[in-house]
């Protein structure tokens, strides 16, 4: 009887995991809900995690460069590598995108990254930055700000 109950519980857990994965992949459950969870480095056993300590943008006119400033903090327990994705979107169109790899960030340390882009149209742009693990699978943190270009 005990083995049957265990099998039923394990079956429910497996079904839940599949459903949750499908809801995440399809975007019904946004990855940002999972941000901040962290992962464990299999080789070292260290917790790998990062957070966006600050996200700002400058420049607000067509034809002049706008800069995106982001401060990333290693909030894990060891040295880590991260992937940082920048995306600038207006009216569901991507106007700028960039992926940067940052390496060997010490525990508790911060780095500042700056990316420049040239706005070509007036309007409100959404600037999103995501910090992911080095395989670009787990999202540790994601933030979006708005920038009005005139």
C-alpha cells in the first residue's frame, strides 16, 4: 500500500512539472516570476544568482545616442559568469538587441555595463535587461524601464 501511494505522489509531481514547464515555455507563466531563484553549479556546489541593482537610460531625442546603464550584482555564493541581454522595443518591434557575456564576477561584487543605441523614431520605448546563467536558460533577474524619445 505504501509503494502505491508513493507512486501516485510521484506521478502527480511529474504531471505538475510537465504542466508548469509547458505554461512557462508558452509564456502563460512569465519567466520573470522565476527570477531570483538561482541555480546550483554542479561542479562546485555554489549557488549561482544575480540581480539587477540599477537600470537607467539617458538620451531622449531622435538621432542622438541613448545609453542604457545597468548594474549587475553577483548575489550567489561564489565566482560566476552571466549572460546579460539588452532589448529595446516599441510597438512590438525590436529596435536594438545585444547579448553580453560577463565573466568571473566575485561573490557580492557589482559590475556596470553600458550599451548605446540610436533611436530612429519618436515614442515610448521599453528597455528590458535580463540576467541569465551562462547557458542562457535560467533567468536570474529581469527589469524593464520606459524611455520617451522626442
